[in-house]
């Protein structure tokens, strides 16, 4: 996507798919998803997740794509153009993105810390993987290294946004397929480790008694987070599409790619948890501590580990830039602020909250440092930020988006846009209209309320 002209268009469909998939595939797939699948009962959670992606995820993505391409505007401007009274929905999305970014950049920094760890001191990483992970988070004192790497990650994100994203989009063409192949290879290795079959069994055994409102809400929030939905990022991306692009196939491809990466990561990490006995609880070291056991069991594991964290870092930065672009373009286009100044100011606030997040991760391992809200243990700037975005703000954003498309803008307008005014086929147009109008708002609304009423017991 060229950012030199106003409202440029993607050079090719591939460019769009790579950017949208680049935004979708990130820490959410590899760091968050396996932890949630593990905590929420394995197989049954996977089924719920897949159903949610297939029904709710695809329809919300299509809704966002059609709003964006119809108006060729950022999230707030786009919704305002369709109905001025609803532009605040876009604003809510910007706020959600901002909160996500506070901790996202910190975890992106963890990936960089691990790249360096694998290059310079792999023996220490492998000697006691959990101690290494907790050490990074400050178990032995102040988490200085994690905070510095968080700053570096944030700086790189801001730097890319100020210099244009064309470079990383080109790199995506090569690095994303490598990530995909590496994950498949690591998944196969993890599943063949001695003791891994118990983990595989855990992921494949479907026991619906593990599913409660919390698990469903977790799956829902995870799906939105993973697919980059509910905060207008996909509206913004689609605003750069030309009318020739096929939104139907793009939706299918992005959702499928993102979900495959999450599944690969799940089937890589959970069997490894069982095989290695490294099961990080709070603090979420799934993509960090647990995987050491897999890399140790591979010839050239040091190099493979380094490559893995480099690709994780890359996947994270193609996501973090997509969020920061949304925040900054909103402040510049809607509030008339100057771009460079905005970028600096936003980054400073992001970093301050991010520091509190990382500090909270360290405290989370100290019993008594967290408070219990509604049955879950939270630290205000730690997992509270994640709960707020994943369990409330993202579902709320998606709820409002589908309600807006279903009842305010109208499903016929959305379908016209989806088919390029009759140029492309959209075999599922009728089910799409029904889902956006009824299923999505009712199901998402009910789950948000149920989560609040019944409490949440699984982290
Ligand atoms: N989808 C990204 C991930 O899974 O890591 C995170 C993300 C990006 C969330 C963009 C939301 C968003 F708008």
C-alpha cells in the first residue's frame, strides 16, 4: 500500500491479503491462543473456536471490509460517512487498539529478548526455561531487559509507521511463508516428543463439560483479537482496496490463514507442555518457556529457536504497526494533529502503560499481589488490560459493527459492496445477511452479558 498519496490503493490483491493476514497473524495466534486452548479444556475449546471463526469471525470481517471499501476512509470517517450518529463506534475501536498496543509492544519485546537469548546464551535459556522466562519478567529483581526490549519494539513500530509500511509488506512475502512452514515442522516435532501424545490427546479429546460462559467468551474474544476485528483495523485496510478486488475470497483466505497458524501453534505448544512438563501459568510463557523443550530436541535447535523468535517478532510487528496506524491516522485525519508529533506522544503514553504491564507480570507470580474481581485474579495493569480488551471491548466493537451493518447501514448495501455490485459471486450472501442481522448481535451481546453476570473463572 502506498502511503504517499491520499487514499492510495493496494498494488495487488496479494498485497492486500499479505497486509490483512500480516495484521491478523501475530502474538495472538502463537502466544495467546495455545494458552487459552490449554486453560479452557483443549478439544472442546477448539471446536467452539472454529465455529465462532466460521460463523461470527468471517461475517464480522466481511462487514468491516465492506464498510472500508465502500467509503475509502479510516474507521471513524468511514462509519461517519455512512451514518454520522454512529461514528463513535469507530472511536471505541481506536481506544481498544490503543489499550492492546500498550501490552502488545511489551510482549513483542519479549520475542526480541529471546532472539538475543538464543544467539548469545542459549545454554542459560535451556538450563531452566521457566526460570529464564520469569527472570526476564523480573523474578530476580527489576525487569530491566524486558522493559528495554519493549521500548525497542515500540520504537521500531513507530519508526515503520513514520516511514511507510511498504518495506515490511515486501518482507512479508518471504517471511510469512517461512513462518508457516517452520510452524508445521515444529508442530510435527513437538507432537513426536516422548510424552507428547498426552498433550495431543488433550487437544483432540472433546469434553463439553469444560465449556462454560467464560470459555465461550474467551473463544469469542480470542477470535476477534486474532482476526484483528472489532476495532476498525480491517475497515482501514479495506479502505485501500479497489473495486475490482474480491472481498468474498479475501475474507475466506485471511480467516483461514489466521486460523491455521493458531492451530499449528496450539498443536506445537500443548503437546510440548505435556512432553516437557513446562506449563507456565499466569504470565503466559507458552510461546517462550515451553518451546525450549522442542528446540532442545532438534538438531540445530539454537538456530531454529532464533529463527522462530525472529519470525514471531516479525509477525508481531506487522500486527502492531496495523494498530498504531489506526490510532495515528485517526488523530491526524480526524483531529487535525501533526503526524510526527502525534506519533511521539502516542508512543510515550503507550510505553508508560506498557511498563506497568510488564511490572504487573512480575507481580502476578507473587501470591497476594493481585486482586480478585468477579472470580478472576487480576493485576490492574497486567491481565486486567487483556480482560478489558478481549472480553469486553473487542466483543463490544464487533457487536456494534454488526448491529450497525445489520440494522443501520443495511445488509443489502453491504452485500452489494461485497459482490462489487454484482461482479463477484457471493454464494453465502443470504446466510451472511441473516448472521449479521440476527446471529452476531444476539450471540455476541448474550455472551458479553453472560460473562459479566456469571463471572469468569478461567484465565
Ligand atoms: N491480530 C493480532 C494478533 O493476533 O496478534 C493482534 C491485533 C492486530 C489485534 C490488530 C487487533 C488489531 F486490530
